[in-house]
C-alpha cells in the first residue's frame, strides 16, 4: 500500500472513531454549543435594545444588533467547539490507546488527522445549529452574493482548522482532560474582548490594539463584511494571516509533541 | 534462514537507555528464540517497561543493536510494528466505544476487509469470552474483561511476536489463571511471547527463559530450574512431636540447624534423589524416626531476593527463627 493510500485509509479510520465518540456522547458537543447560543439569546433579548442604540448607526431596535452580533457569535462558536478537540486529544493521550496505535503499522499522522478533521466537521455542524437559531430570531444577510457566501464559509473552515490545531496542541500539552479544558478556556474568552459584541473603537484607547489585532476581531470583521456588506478594509488579510499562522504553529506544536514519544 | 539471528525473534545487544542522568537500562543483552516465552523479571523500577517500550518501537534506545522479527529497530521500525502486538501495562482500549467496535477499529487499522474484520472480531470475542459484553461500552468492563479485550485487540493482526507488559498485574486469581491459559495457547500456536512480570510464579509457570533485571542490568538468566540452582537454600526438614526424640536426633546429627521451638531440624540438601537417599540412609543408621519429612527446594522467590538484594518478607510461621535462613547466607 502506498504511503498516501495508507494515510487516507488510516486517517479515515481514526476519523470514524472520533465521529463515533461524538455520536455516542453528544452531551459534550451540546454543552460546548450552549455558551454561544446562550450568549446570542442573552445579548439579543436582554441587552438588545440598549446595544442596538449603542452601535454606530443603529436605531433603538434589536434587529440592528442581531445583524451586528451574529457574525461574532458564529466565530465564537468555532472557539467554543474546538475545546472539545483539546479534551478528547488529552483523553486519548492519557489512556494507553495512543501507545497501542504507535506500536502498530499505522500511518503516524492518522491519530491527529482524525481528531482535526473530526473537529472541523463538528464545528461545521455547530455553525449550522447556531446559524439556524440566528435565522430563527431574525438574522438575515443583506444581499451577499454566492461568491461572498462561499468566501464566508471558506473563512469559517480555515479559522476552524487553525483553532483546532491550536486546541490539539493544548490537549497534547495537558496532563489530563480537566487541564486541557482549562488551557483551552481562552478560546471562548478571546471573543468576549473582540469586536463580537461591541465595536473595537468603543473600547479604551490602550486596549483597542489588542482587541483589533487578536485573531477573532479581523475574522469577525471579515465575516461581517461578507455577510452584511460592512467595510472589510485590511481585516481580510490579517484574518488569513492569523489562520495560516495559527495552523502552522498548532500543527508543529502538536506533531512535535506527538513525535516526542510518551512521557 | 540459517544464521542464528534469523531464528531469534528478538535480540538486543548492549541496550542502553537513560532519562536525563538516570540510567534505566545499562547495557542489557537479550536473545529470544522464535516460538518461546521469554520473561523479564524484576522489581518495580527495574526497567522492564522501558525495555518493552524500546523493543516495541514506542521509545528509542540510546545505544544497542536491536532486532525484532528480523528487522532492525533503528532503520525499519515500520516493519517491526507490522510483526508485533503489544499489550501494555495500562489498558489500551477505547472506553467510549463498545468491545466489538474496539475490535473492528483494530481490524480497520490492520486493513482487513469489512467481512474479514467482522469474522476475526467475532472469533476473538468468542475466544476471550466477551461475546456477551461485545455490545457494551468498554468503560463498563471489569479489570479482567478489559485485559482480555486488550489482548484480543492485540491479536487482531495475528502478530508473530507479542509483548505483554505485566499482563496479570491487578487481576484476581481466576482471571490470572485464565490469562496464563491464553498465553499458553498463543505459544502453542507458534507465537513468540515477551513477558514482563514481577510475579515469580508467573515467570515460573510460563517462561522458557527468564532474565532477572535489577537496576537496569540483567543480573541472572536461564530457565527457572537453572536460576533456582544458582541459589543454595534447598533443605530437608525433619519434624518431631516428642521433645526427647528431637533432642537425641539433634545430638546424633551434627550438620543440622536446630529449631527448638518447633522441634524441627534442617539438613542442607539440593533435593536430588541421590542426596535424599543418602540422608534417609543416614537417618536409618542413626536410628532416627521423624514424624514428618519435607523436602524444600529453593523457589524463584529465593533467587529473586538473593539477586535483587531485597529482604524476603514472606511469612513463615513454622520457622520463627530466621537467623539460619538460606537468604541470609546468600546476602
């Protein structure tokens, strides 16, 4: 068997295993989904009118704020869902199963590829769910073209891939699943200090650069631009740079830890 | 296939491994002929697990020439992996999925066809008495069931060489005997087994060849019988019920160790038929009739404690005085 077909076959076996876990124990995925959906409902229905008046140009009607908020929450959903990858990688590493895989004539990268592809698919499913809730409460895209939709989906996939690799690295670096969950917490905290809920230019001056240039804000701003026609500016290439940078970083971090052998 | 290296399933020369400045394996040599059971015996921390990890390609060695299944570990680890099966000390089953799914996972990773995979999985589950539990999540299995599933998973690829790292640690006596039976069956089928254990009776029961590992060095090796011969300590024990008979026997026989409290005498002996006959002749000649005569050969425990320098703590109520114990002499 050639290396490529071995890689594809073993990776898809590992992917099937990870998806089986999700199917058997959906509670973890659903728990992780709870945060973005709760925040969406909270900010729209409890703070909606006030927030709507606060964002530039919005009237005292929560529909303006729904439009502002949804792209941010979609990106936040990614950060929240990939925490599951950190936890399940850590669970794998603390049990003897990975040691077994390592002693088998299995494609080396298949364990990680299985986790990464599984996590990205999970993110897509979560995005569909959160998106459905958003549409149900009144979110509509303002005349985005098919191309813009495709670009939006592509951006979400790339960002999911980047954060998944980081989460996998975190899972590998953690001694147990609880530590992995703690280590991955910034992935749901960062969106809170991004432009997801309020525009970055309403934040204190010294803090603004942090909010503006951290990975979530440019991604959210790009998504907003694609779906709602707001100005994207230089955000699209900062977002892409973050995606590529985090993917490369997370990939090397994860694989070097994986290849270092068991502790 | 005529050279000896090809007939060895596992060979190691000068195997060294250190973690930081702690030397775990200090130049050990191992040779395991195909189709035999080899046992690496040693106390906790002796380096047994490290040896298994290295030979099963999990960890690289610092030095040493290592071959497993005819392949060089340093240059062809992938080929080694295709030849071996490993059951580690910690259960390597996926607890979130069922026993059957675990087996099918292994079948997929061995690239068996769907049909072949189902057949092998069902066969092994049946053989390891797990058919009933096959549809339950592995996390609900008992310790013994998990071990059986673990070993069943190892066998999916029909490996020629199997590494078992303390396969019965933590099992109840019945599960332990079951596991021994399974290992014997494997060997009967021509599989080579590399076993680590801290239980001497286990090595005694199963292994053709035993290496005693202590502090990263092989301190002795051979068959169980050969190892036992390394350590003096065999004796014949005579017990008396009548104190007077005991005293007269004790005076008549000079080369004995006395245990006044239990009215027993110990005569050093290797336990061979000839030695035994001469002792009996000697007793007859001195007109001594003991109420009970028992022959004690050194067991692997004696060897183990003698070689690894530990104190034997096993309780021996019939011998309250330990000052003349063979282990003491050896130390």
